[in-house]
């Protein structure tokens, strides 16, 4: 069975996903695309023999679309995901599920009202072999009882459209999901500490920042967020346990020796670093759809997307108030038990 996917948003990651679903993932084809940038949408559609629709509603309703992938800007995700739920179509929604807690809650309520899980959120680190190894080491006893973690999330640069709060809602939102998933626990409180501002990057960008998560089980996580570090993409973490540690380096093992130096290449961006993880994520989604499962075990659900957005919003509040902020989630609906 071939899953026919419609892709909303053919920007950077949307067009990459179209290429992956068309030629790298087994069991899927892209039959429809939509983007307000119509020329780009037509070009992407033409490259894979898909239809470029005039509106995203038409794409969601199309008979030759079995499932939808949303890769538009984050603030559009709630309306688009809710339309997919209303149409009864499974959807892989790129992160974040929404940019505000209220909007994320709207998606949660729509899915709960529909009575079945249809939405998978694109937190691709859950499919990265490095993070999967970290999770194994945390659960198989190798490092004893996990106690605390340190993490780093650096981007070389971000576009001018990247506003200050997006460090939390768009970038560190990955760590919110990653550490909830790694520790299998909610985040109870969040503190954002301002750091001396880099002279580079847009004037309104507060960058870098240190974010501290108090996990519900008492573990503490510190994350450095630096979206404007200039030298490349650098995502790392170390978990400290009662018997040992497990760490995930920036995984490029090619060593270049020459010019009196010995060096290791730093990935340019998330496309390079997480390329294989995106394929694994899409393959898991498509494989599950083919077996009649809209949301597979281990995938980030609407609940996970809601929690990550609520934590991001609390982080923005913490920064503004200069104080630790408790995370107050709604009661978890039985659908996500
Ligand atoms: P982008 O700006 O390159 O692409 C967004 C596209 O959406 C653009 O082509 C834009 O024209 C289009 N768009 C604007 N309004 C639209 C509408 N009403 N309907 C449909 N499309 C519309 O951005 P991007 O980097 O590709 O990011 C897209 C989404 O993917 C964001 O939510 C981002 O956070 C997420 N993302 C996730 C990862 C990841 O690692 N999982 C990486 C990058 C981006
Ligand atoms: C981008 O949208 C992503 O999701 C990347 O994975 C992340 O590292 C980057 O900071 C975001 O802007």
C-alpha cells in the first residue's frame, strides 16, 4: 500500500520532506502540495508529479491525499492540524504544534473531541540514533540512576524573521520534548537566565541564554541556547547518572589533518546534522499508516506538542520576570494515557 501525502508549506524543511517522501521513504508518494509562495509550490509539485493546490483546505480535502504533512510557519499549525482532524486524516505536524499554549490546547481539545489520535508532532530527535543510544544508556542501568543533564543547542545563525521568543518556541522547544522523552517525566518548572548578549545577530535577539529545567522527578537539566554562534550547528548533551555518564557529541567523526592542523567538520545546520533522523521519522510514520495506525508508539503526540509549547511559553515568562516559573499543564486526557 502506498500512502499518498499532501504537504502544506514547501519552504526549507517542507521541500526536503517532499523529496524524502518521494524518493527515500518506502511506501509513500507526494500527490499534493500547497504554499502561499505559488511559484515555489508549483516548482516543488512539478519535481515529483504532484498537484499544486490553490488553498491548503483544498489539499486537506483532496481525494488523493491519505495523510498530510504540515511544514508551514508555526502559528499556522493549529488551524491546519485541526482541519486534518476534522477530515479524519492523519497528520505529521512539524514542531511546534502551536506558538502559544492556548492555541496548542485548541488542537488538543479538537483531537480529544474526535476521540482518536491523528496528530504526530515532528520532534525528530526521537529518531536520531545518537539520542536513541542515550535513552538506552539511561534505561538499561549502564549509568545508574540519571540525576542531571547538560545540553547545548547552537545554530550558526537564524533569519531576520526569527524573533526573540522563538529561541524558546522554535529552538529550545526541541530540548523540552527531548528531556521529557529521555527522562519519561514532565518538566515541573523552568528558569531562563540572561547571559551577556552577543554583539552579533539582530538587536532584539536575546542570545545566548541559559535555561534550567526542574524535572518532576527532581532531576535538573541545564541548556545553553545560542542561535547565533556563527561557526556552525552544534547540538550536544550529557546525562550524569549515579554510576556513570552518557554523552552525545556533535557527531562528525571525519578528522581532517593538514595545514599544520587536525580538525573535525562541524555540521552547517539542522539539515545536515539530523538528515537521517528525518528519514527515520517519516519512515516510522508512513510504515505505521500503512498498517492502519495513525500515531505510532514512541511518536510525539498532541499532548507532547502541547506540553512543549506550554513550557516554551513559561520560559518566555521566566525571562521577562527574571524568575523561576512553575509549569501548569491541564489534566492529561485519557486519550494520551
Ligand atoms: P520556511 O520559512 O523555509 O518555510 C515555511 C513555508 O511556509 C514558506 O515557504 C512559506 O511561504 C509557507 N507559508 C507561509 N504561509 C503559509 C500558509 N498560509 N500556508 C502554507 N504555507 C505557508 O520555514 P522552515 O524552516 O521550512 O520551517 C517550517 C516549519 O518547520 C516551522 O514550524 C519550523 O519550526 C519547522 N522546522 C522544523 C525543523 C526540525 O528540525 N524538526 C527544522 C526546521 C524547521
Ligand atoms: C529549527 O526550526 C529547527 O527545528 C532546528 O532543529 C533547530 O535546531 C533550530 O534552532 C530551529 O530554528
